[in-house]
């Protein structure tokens, strides 16, 4: 079975925020690598692609078996995507954060 993965408005805003943060960090660095923001977005896309086939494989968040977190490795930390399996064919990404952030926004 293949699931359709959709992004909430908040998750889309999270992607923009995360990209802007990495881009700004690299622009301000003496040895900045402007490929890093694109590679980070690609790592997130690749990780989320996993949900198309195996959304139940990730860890549950709370009491619901349908609300889960996907850990996405990137560099020394990575990202975490909060998502919900809404029916037998759809997954909705609710939020994305960096692993070092306190919580979802």
C-alpha cells in the first residue's frame, strides 16, 4: 500500500523557517557552505518519503496509535517530523523541527 503524504500549512512554514535558519547560519560563517540548506531539505524529503510505504514503523507520540514522530538524520543532529495517519491512504505532516529545538512550534 502506498500512502499519500500531505503537509499542513504549519509544516510548510516549518520547512521555510528551517531552511532560512540554515541559510543564514551558512551566510554568516567564514567557511559557509551554501549547499547545506539544500542538502538538509533533501534529507527531510527523503525521510518523509519513507512514510509513503511505512507510516506505522515510526514511534508513537502520546496515546493515539495514529500520531507519530519520524526521526530524520542529518549531520550531527537532524530533524523530527510530527505526523498523523488520517486514514488508510493518507498521512499528514503536522510539524517539523530540528532535534535540538525544545518542542514543536
